[in-house]
């Protein structure tokens, strides 16, 4: 049994939903999982965990600043253990952009950080216009219009491939 730390950075809560499913899958494999937000990650001793997984959402083409800061501060510890990273973004709804080597946001992110995660995944996100603040809703609708995505302000679509999430949970269990 491994003691696994799962850290998440989320904008609207969908990355947390993905993490909660990962916790279920990993615990079904007999491991212990601690789930914590990136804002609270400094409160735990990373050394006490056997494996570390970090998941982060994209907003306007970037992962949040706390993700970069966490990696900068903890790169040595991350490298010393089995580790993984996953990105959640709506561009991954497109089949040609839903893998680590084809997702432009993940590829760009990996070039910006020193840490090179051992395992990677990309999960398509969720559009829920009613949850967004006014300006975010307008900007996201414009981006969706430009990329031929849904623009109706009442739209709620979960693009996540949950089987892919479960497969990643099994991968994390085995690493």
C-alpha cells in the first residue's frame, strides 16, 4: 500500500471533481490518498508521501501561478519520488489535442518548468457558463466561438472522458 498525495489547482471546481474520482480509483487499488488544494499544500510534509500527483486546470491558456510556484519550490522532492501531472483544459475536447504530446497547453507548460513529471495526462474540462462571472463568461464564449465550441450561455457540457481518468488512476496506483 502506498501513501499518495494528490494536489489540485482548480478554477471552477472541475479539477477537484476529477481528483475525487481519482481518489476513488486509487483507493480501490488498496492505496491511501490525501487530497489537498495547492493553496494548502505547504501545510503537508511532502517527504512523508510515497508518490505525488499534481493536477491543474487551464484558464486563458495558462495554469495558475500557484502551480508554477509549487513546482519551483518543490522540484527536488517531486523528482525524488514517483510522480505525475495532469492538465485539465477544454481544448482537450478535440481528439487531436487530448494527449500529453498533442495538447498545446501541456507542451508549453512543460517547457516553462524545470520538473519533468514521470507520468502525464490531459483531461478535457467542462463548460458551465452559468457558474462563471460575467466577464469570464463573455471571454470564454468568444474563445469557444473562435474554436467552434459551444457558445449558448445556458450551456453545461462535461467533456471529460471519465474512463481516461480511471485509467490514469490505475496508472498512478502502479507507478
